[in-house]
């Protein structure tokens, strides 16, 4: 089980017609990454986690997601 507070977050998913799924790209509201997100959250290691002020995507995050997409395709 993954525990996320009630704050705003965005999950970008990629799925093809055959059902092949990219690891999620999670955008959390915040200013810094917390070590606990990686150590005790239960997130699989191939999930990408990013932060923005409001938990929404930005131009920079969009480029990071394209890199994530390229890495897993």
C-alpha cells in the first residue's frame, strides 16, 4: 500500500494498446525530495518522483517525463 497525504499530486502514466505499462511519473507538491519517499514509502525503484510548488506538471517536468519515457521504451 502506498500512503500519500491529501495534498495535490499528479501521476503521469503511459500504456500502449497491448497493455504494456511505463513506470509512473509522480509529481508531488513540495520544494524538496524526502529520503522517506524512497526508503519507506513502498514506491518501486523504477517509479520517477518529482516535486513542484503545486504538484502539477511544468515545462521542466515535461522534459523530465520525456527522458523517463525514453529510458523505459
